[in-house]
C-alpha cells in the first residue's frame, strides 16, 4: 500500500500501537545517528515515552500516535522527549486555534487549488545531494486579486503536511528557496506585523521540520526592512541559515541544476510538470490530511503562547535595530 494513502487513527490510546518499520538505507541511518542521536533503542524508547505522555495528557483528546507522525517531533528535537512533547502540544494547539491557516488543507478547495495551480509554492521532485528537500515559492505567481494571507499560509502548510511523514526529509531537512523578484507592496500588505510574528513563533516552536537554509532571490529594496524585521524574530541558529542572492544565476550556482526547473536554469523539467506531480501527491494524501483536522486538544493559557507573545512591541510599531544582511 502506498504510505501516502494511509489514513492514520486519531485515537490517543489505542489497544495496540502501530509498529515502526525501518525503510532507511545505511547512509540515512548513519546521518540519523550522528546528527540526531537516533538508533533502534533510542527510537523505540522515545516513541514509547511519547505515547505514554499522550495517553496520560488530559488536554489531548484525539491525536495520531503512529511512528511517522511522532518521529516528526522527535527528529526535529533530536530525540529530546520533553521538547518533542512540548512541540506536539503547541502543534495541536495552533491547528485548532488558527483553522484558517492550518486546517482544510484540501487540494480540491478552489481557493487553495488556484494558489497551487498559479505556481506560488511547490516542493521540487528531486532532492539535493545531501538528501534535503527543496521547497520553492515564487512571489510573482500570486494572483493578488484573489489571494489572502490565510490562503497563502494554508498553501505553505499543505506543502509541509504532504512532506512531513517522509523520513528522508525528517532526517536530512528542508531548504526553503524564495523567489522574491515579483514581490510587491500589495503582496506584503496582505500580512500584518502581528501575523508575521505569529508565523515566526509557529515555525520555530510548533511546526516540526528541520530547516537547513533559507535562500532569498532578487529581494527588492522595498522589502529589505520587512525581511530584517522577520529575521529579528528568528533564533540565532536560523538567522545564520539565511542567504540572499541577487539573481537566478547566483542561485543556480549554489543549487545542483539537476534538481532545478528549467525556468531557473535547471534540467529537471518545466515547473508545470512539477506542479502536476505535486497535485497528484496531494490528492493521494487528501483523506489523511482531512482526518488530521479531527485531532483535538483542550487549549490552556500555558499552551496558547502565541496569543500573548504576539503583542507587546508590535502594538507600538517595530522597535529596535535590525540585523544587517549581506548579499552573496
């Protein structure tokens, strides 16, 4: 059975837990051990501890407990079970608190399908030499007469959820390549500063993914201050992973051309074919993604961290100095 088509149970305390079946090759097993401290013993013990925590957590009502789902969090947090549990609680809470951003990731939804069809965001079919998954987003492909910030956020989360159970991506991580050549003031205006801060909080604290690099291409001068503000919200670790490139040629000198689309100087085929391939994968996983909307948590004040931390300095405007970014 295609693993993408499996619909996992949301029962938090099933009579029998799903067993982990390792599909990793020697190279990935070695990387998981050296970078994440993962081995057979650590993996099984961590899964058991996390499942016990979920079963005993009175706030969690419905939640997936299958290995691929829980390993998203364990691998992101390098098998620190307390940190993985904390991130899972926040992940469940944001999905429920902000359904317009994080639920109904349905490729058959007309507004969402229009964003994907327009070529705003897609994962490249082939990975880098290091096994990293590249996600390409193109600001100039947004239909500004139709798009909203909520639907753009939902498109990003759709991509993340479609990829999230892939073990190679969980271990090797992601590269976010952002083509900003078509970024306009109208597109930037879709996002409030409060929303931007919420997104930064979610990326760092609630969404399980190993971000290896942000690559921004062709950032217009009008957007530099906004980017600097966004960067100021990130951890020092993520700040060091931001790279700016002036042109597509500059980018293609850093990324293997064999995985880039033709429109970006690559040899992997046209964007249109990649979009068709991604939409097919979205439809294969559609039932699973819809079922995940049924996960449920009772939100407490402590877990709703983003409602309190996203105010403060934003109420009185942007405060402080911005970190300078150098263009490669």
